[in-house]
C-alpha cells in the first residue's frame, strides 16, 4: 500500500512535532517531541505506506531482473540502492568487493 511519497512522510513528521521546516525540527531528546513523533501518522501502519517482507522481496527481485517498470528505471533504482553510505552494515558480511544494494542506499555526502 503506497499512501504517499517521501515528501508526505517528511511533512507528516514536521506536522507531528510542530515544525515548519526540516531546519526547525525540535530536539528528539525532548520527551514530548518523542511522544508526538511516535504518534505520527507516518509511523501508523494502518495509514502509512506499508508492505510485507515477502512483497518487498518480490518487488526487489523484479527490479533486479529488470521486470519492474522500464529498464532504465530498474537500472536507476539498482544503482541508487548500491550507493551505500555505510559499507559496514550489509556489505561488510561479504568478501570485498561485493556489489550490495539495500533500501537504505544513499549517495555519500
């Protein structure tokens, strides 16, 4: 179930903690901020974007095989997922140099 995009998730978080922009986010150390964040609609499985491990694995397999959408899109998703900022997580379990992609893939700063 796709209930929105990354901008929607970010907006839900800002709404929950009363911030007007990402730069305006209050400190998470504040117990009231944490309480409001945990009650955020972006974290509510009844309304947030959600899936099962089986469905996500099937989607990732289709992307890997080039069966999900246009080939250029699948290649782009695979490339993005390979941009692991922290190689000590999943990639660290394989002999060097592994090709590992994960949903947390992000360009290095």
